[in-house]
C-alpha cells in the first residue's frame, strides 16, 4: 500500500483485510477479473460454489459497512 492510495482504495484494503485468508483470496481473484471457472480451478471448488461464496461475502460486507 502506497502513501498515494485514495480513501476508497484504503477502505477497500480495510474491507479485504477484514476477511479470512480464503475469502480474501476469492474476492481478490474476483476483483482482478478472473472468471468463475478460473477461480474454481485455483481454489479447488466448484464453479457454482464460487458464485455462492462471492454473493454471500458481498451481502455480508454490505450489511457490515452500511
């Protein structure tokens, strides 16, 4: 993290760091634009599980950061 990071970037870092390692890896891959099938292959889970986990994490973060 650089000193030139904007406030939204800093908030994103804080949110990502609030996740456990597995969730953080999943969300970083998603944010970097990996497709669900690629994430599934990397994390050794099913493609449908990728979508489910991303949605659950997203919903939890929305509720926590309102």
